């Protein structure tokens, strides 16, 4: 069974969001990394890039496939997890801690209401 922390919000595309004040940490879920298999490369936007909700902002490459990353919220990238460049496997080993991808300054906090909570996401992946 996938690890689905209660303190996060989730998108249908398997991204998670952790809000800290006006900032949102974004990564992919435990379920997503498990489905992808061993992650070998992560392509992320540069600091200053404007993300738009539901649009792609990067890719994750695994031994099986390449998957687009979809922005769960709108905002400006203020931090990128540079550690993933040298150690993309952190997304597999620690998707919610060391494997976060970007931090954005939220443009519209109400977008969070459209995301699923942990129980809704668990139901989504069980379907």
C-alpha cells in the first residue's frame, strides 16, 4: 500500500503539495514513483519560472518511461531541489522528504481547494 501522508494535498496526476505559509513544496507521490520504477533523471524548471496549474513544468525519466510533471498550483518557482540532479533516486527513496522537486510562491491559494486530501487520493489510486 502506498504511503499517503495526511498533511499533503494531491493532484489526479500524482503530484503532492505541502503548503508552508505562502509557499508550496511540490513533488510526486509514493504511488507515482513506485509505478515509474527506478528514476534516473529529473528535469526541473529554473528559479523564476512561472508555473500554471495543470500545465507541464518538467519531466521524470525512469528506466521504464518518461513522464511529464504537471503543476498542481499556479506560482513562481522560488527554489529547485538541485540535489536531484546528482541523486534522482531520492524521488524513489524519499518522495515526500528529500525527493521534493520545486517550491513555488503561490499565486492563488484557492487552487488548493481543487486538490484531493489524503483519503480522496487513496481512493483515487485504488480505483
